[in-house]
């Protein structure tokens, strides 16, 4: 199965975005029109990386990146699944021949109130038993990557409950597996990868 994932710094060079095709409107174009400054730079940098990776996998130019009504990115008429993320001055993109979700997060504290909303009691216990911030962000990225693979929001990702073997986090869930590629210092990256081609 083909799978590529990469993390890069956000570029603020508008010339790097000049060749990005912007499609014919729709939800993606409307969202981009509302972004300003750093958020626009993050989105465009992530899209440029995604299009580059897809083009490499396809051996040519990738189709124009679009979004469905829920905001999930896709490449029309293309057999690849794509996912984007950005955090802390970096962007991540993943492309695969199976459903894929990627999440990149800075390792910063998450409030107990938020964790109680999205984590199971077993997950909260696992977080408390080690480096709280790092473990909370690892679970958060797993839930975000899962939600992005499904095309749902983070609170739908809360339906995913991690399992543990002793103190070890399990990396397989149903027909999915979680990968933890290296990320720049201060960031955690998680990829949720399906085992079958996207529908």
C-alpha cells in the first residue's frame, strides 16, 4: 500500500502558493476566503505539501484539492485519501491508498475539563500515570487523526477509546492502525491509517 506523510515548517512566501490551483469554489474556497495572516499561511502551506506528496505518488500533477461538505479534503477522481494538519509553525500532510487521518499538535497542557469530555476513564488513568502533557497530547492526536480519517469532528473522535496492554498504548483499533512518525521538537504527530482503499 502506498503511504506518505511529511512535516514541514509553514512558509510565509506567497510565491510558493502562486501555483496552487484553487478549484471552482465550493466549501474550500469559502473557507480560504475567510482566513487571514497566520491561519491562511498554515492552510496554504499544508495544501501545497499535500499536493506535492500526491503528485509524487501519482507520478504527475495531482488533481485540485477540494473539500466535502464536512470540510474533509479530497482529490476528485483520485484513488488517494489525503489529510492535513498544522500546529506550532509546522504543517503535516498524509496521502495513502487507504483512508488516512493525520494530526500534528504542540505538546502543551490540555485542561482537565476538556480531557474529561473526550477521554474514557481508562485513558484518563493512563494520562495520570506518566508524563501528563505528553500522554494527553498523544491521545488527543490519536482522536483527531481518527476523526479526520472518518471525516468527523474531534467529539466524534472521542468515540474512539484507546486500549492499553499494561502501560503500553495499543496501536491497532478495528481495521485501523496508528503510526507515530517523528516530528520536530515540541510537537507530536499521529497518523491513523486504514487497511483498505477509500470508498
